[in-house]
C-alpha cells in the first residue's frame, strides 16, 4: 500500500511477549510466513503503543494526531520471491481509539484498525493499560513497573538479546480488507532503546482462548517498554498469500474471557 512518509513520537510502547508452540502458531499464519524461533519457541505478543504528533513528513508537529493502539503480533520469517530470507511480524488484529485510524485503516493506511476503548494509568516507573474492543471480541490488561533486569524466566538470556530480536521485526504485515492480502508497513526508529517491564498482572483474551492456544501451548515470557522514541512509518508492498492449509480464518479471534494470569 502506497502511503506518504509519516513521522511522530512513540510516547510509550509496551511489548508484551509470550512464548508459544511453533506448531500451534503455524496454524494461525498465512503462507509464506513461518514462526521466527528463539530457543525453540515461537514469540507472540501484544504491542501497546501511544503515538503522538503523527503527521506526514513536512507538516508541523502541532498539526499531528495522537492515539492509543494495540496490535496482536507474531514474530515471523519467510523467503521472498528471490529466495532471500526476510523477517518481521504478522499482525492478525489491530485496535485503536482513533476514529481516523479506524476509518482509514486498510483503505489509505495499512491494516484494518478495529475501534477500541483504552484506560491508561501511566506514572513512571509504573504503568497500567486496559483495552476492550467495541465489538467485544478482544480485551486485555497489563500492569507493571520498569526494571533494570530482564525476567529470569524469559527464553532470552539478556536484555540485549531480546532487544535485538524485536528490533529486527520492523517490517509488519497486517490483515487487510482484501482476502488473502496483507498490508505492509515499516517502522523506522531514530533511537531504539528498550527497558524491561516487571509485570505484576496480565490478561489477554486472545492468548487465553483455548480454541487458538490449547492449554499449555502459550506462556507469558517477558515485557519491554520504550519511551519518547522519534520514528517514521513507511509503506511496504502488499503481500498476496497463496492458499494454504495452515491458514486460519481472520475472523477467528478470541472471545472475551475474564480470567487473569498473575505473574
């Protein structure tokens, strides 16, 4: 999808990550994507991001817009038409509190954006984000405190290793409005920097849905936080998917559940 170069500030970004069974995750991916592995695990998760001063390059910042957004993501790799190995993320669902994102998503801006309500408590070093889609199909909440050390239960051995893994996922493909097509978008950050987030409570109706992730096939791994990151968005060519038995229906998203995972 062709879009103008867009710039702004990532005021706050939480990367809430789970490790999951590669065999289960593969069933959720359209061809040619396959899970990008870390220590034999597939990495899936949620990006919770506050964007500010978003506008086309060349437009003053005070004319930009702000929004709260959530993206359910799967770290993937694939081979392009030339056989070159690529990496990025596949995003089966995006939610936003911006009416503009909701109306323009999948039309003039990559990826369908579902309407959602967000409740935010952000008093650094503590943060809590709660989101519920207006269609009632997805809900989530995460509470945590910024930390200096990555969780010892993570499949990553260090913060640097985790940071490098997710920095490599700058190319994202989102479920679009046309069947068997994903919209491409590239995130270019000016000063990539992450810190660990020590999570005290997490709930995700998507990852708690046993019809998608049977019991024991997905586990919370760790969370990261970014603040005040200058960035740009660039469009990427759409990706047309061949039909594959691994393909899951795009409408097969989670039914809201009320249970929470305490960590």
